[in-house]
C-alpha cells in the first residue's frame, strides 16, 4: 500500500546538491515538499557506506508534492532526484543534510521513499 498523501503533515525545505564548484558545494533552488518527519535518532550507513547518526528520517510519497508558501501544490517530483546525498535540508528550522535515500518497492511499484538526514 502506498503512503497516503493525507498522512504527510510536515514540510521541509530541500536544495538538491548538484556537485562541487570552485567555491564549495553547488546546490539547486530550494523547494518546500510535503513529508512525514520522524525525529528518532538511529545509526545508518550514508551513501558512501560509512556509519553515521541520523537525526531525522523523512517519509515521502513516490510522487512528492512541491508546495508554495500558502501550501498549494505547484509540482510533483521524484524524491530520488531531489533528495540526493549531501543535499541541504531544513527541518523545523534546523539545518541538516541528506545521508541517503531509499525506495520501498513491491513488484516494481514504488510504495514510499525514506530519506535519512544528519
């Protein structure tokens, strides 16, 4: 069963990390997306396989809603392309970064996307 959009009560701001430039990290334009935030601390592996402590876990719909300042949906995006490793994320005013993102699938159908943040 896919994660229901009605269960996604929280919003976070993410700027997709696109690489490194001459003056440091290069990030895309910040967007606000709907998700469910779990503030449980846990030990996870990051994108390079090293152990890291996740301060937050985000649960996202496979077609994540991008919202504007009034909460209106302006676009649907694939969270695997938006939440790339090292992308800066603001969760409840706290700065964080994406450690990893993984999909939950059944029979090649994506049910949800789980993003761990430092």
